[in-house]
C-alpha cells in the first residue's frame, strides 16, 4: 500500500486512511509497532492502528470536527483510563510527551499495565480521580487533562484536578455522561449545568454532542484562564 492513502489531520500521528474501496477510517501511527491488540494497517515500513469512534469518545470528537490542542510533546493527565483503548492512541499522538493514566478499577488496571509496558511515555496510576492529592507525588504539571469518568460529580473532579495539575493556559477535555449525573433530567440540561460550573476557572472553546457515536454524552473543550 502507498503512503498517499493516508490524509493528514491537524494532530501529530493521526491520519484518515482511505481504503481502496473509498471507505475512510481514523488511524494513529503506532508508537510501538507489533505490540498492541486491535486492527492495524501496514503501509510501507509503518504500522497504523485503527481508532474506532464507537469505542473511543476522543476519536468521535475528532471525527465530529473538534479541534484538540494536543501536540507531539504535550504532557497529559488522563482520568478514567479503563483498559487503555483511548489512552494508547493518546500515547501515539504525544510521542515525545508523557501520559499519566489514572484508573481506580484494579481489574481494568491489569490491562492498562499490559498496554503501557512497551510504551515509554505512558504511566499507569491506580488511584481515585476524586482525590488528586493521592497522586501528586506521581504526576507533574500538565498541558492537557482528558477526563472520562462515569461519576456524578464530573465537573467537580475536573476542577479539583485542574487546580492541582493543569498549567495556566492548558486545556481540559471533559466528557460529560449525563445519565451518570442525573438520569431523570434531559441530557442537554445536565450538560449545561456541568458546563456552568467550569466557567470561573475556564474559557470555554466548544461543547460537542457525541451522537451518533455515543448517546447521552457531550464533550467540553475548555482552556484554563491565565
Ligand atoms: C467510560 S470508561 C473510560 C473509557 C476510556 N476513557 C476509553 O475511552 O478507553 C470510565 C472509566 O473510568 C473509571 N473511573 C470511574 N470513576 C473513577 C474515579 N473516581 N477514579 C478513577 N477512575 C474512575 C472506570 O473504572 C472506567 O474504567
């Protein structure tokens, strides 16, 4: 296959792959070729990992046209890393940076450790994101926080972590799962309420509904005030 079947996106190591039948897939260039599960495509001497928007809210955000301020050398605090699906793609993107991946489920952590072992830029941390004080000795100041935890107090968790770890002018991407906050209220109302809590600390860039990839989910992209 030829390199020209890959179209650059604005993000380091993220491409749109155009298959011979014209269908398109989002892919990341593998930081550690041959070492990850999931579908891959070999082009020339490089390996590209298919990034499924139905399994990753960050991939859904990119396909929906969001501008994600992640750079090759960004440092990232990722809250709610689960088994490492999305985290591994973030690690591909910040190839010269660092990803601190916080997860509180010991079961998910087993898979996360397996994902992170060959990746020199990915640091798994077994901790509760509601208590950032419990991992201050393992995490540095970061350029970017990505949060995807199914908890009632989603904005509060983001604020607590921002106060401790996010640089002034750094970015937050907060995934809001409205059903975890209040299943009785309508999703738009719940998201508006959460966004309102961020206004004092952040300048809001975009709020994006993740339909049709993830129902009842929205994403907020916000910049910490300087
Ligand atoms: C929706 S999943 C995350 C999926 C992941 N971001 C991805 O795209 O691959 C939410 C994860 O957050 C974790 N989680 C929920 N509350 C948490 C907390 N307070 N601290 C750390 N992790 C938490 C859950 O165990 C679960 O693995």
